[in-house]
C-alpha cells in the first residue's frame, strides 16, 4: 500500500528522489497539499526539528535551488538562496546559514525561527495546507493551514 508521500505528484522524479534522500537522512519534510491549481509539488521546507530550510525546482528542466529560512522581514525577505544545485551538504548548510557573506550588512534584520514548532505556528507560509512527512512526525507537528 502506498503512503501519502508516494501518492503526491512531483514536478520531476529527481525532485521526489531528493525529498526521499532528505527523509532517509532523518530530515522532516513540510510539503504543500495539492490543490486543483497546484497539483505537482515543486517546493518543500525541510527541518532537523529545530532549523528550517527550503528547496524548490521551478520547472522540471531546472536544477533544485536551496535556501535558508528566517522570519519575514521587509529588509531581507524570508530566506537567502544559497545554491542552484542540490547536494546533501548544501542542504545541511542551509539549515545553519544565518546570513550569507554577500548580505552581511543586513545581518541584524535576520531573525531565525527558534524551532520547527515556532515556524509551523507562525502561519506565514504560502496559503497552502502544509503536511509533515514522514507521517510519524505528525504526533509532534500537526498539519497546518496557512492564512
């Protein structure tokens, strides 16, 4: 029997494999629930339970970009793109990145979430319902609906 994760449609098989690799390495995935207009998943957040990062594949012909995640700010947005090429090492780096060197003068505007729970409770995401994978994590973090 397929799990809900396996039933999701992804923008590419490569994107699905990257998400599976992250789960295999112990990361929690936060993935948008498909809708009529958003059927194929092309972005996800991932976390070690405390720190959060983001990855996206804009089209199936492009590489996967990886970004840090912090609280929304007028000055510095919600995160910094660190790479346009996926690797597990860069994904781990995105979790701990506060501010890349090229924007160091804005470091005082970057406020990281304390943990995944605060991120989920902040409800600042895209408006899609976001689900937690693997499903065993749902006891710790309930699925949530953004504003």
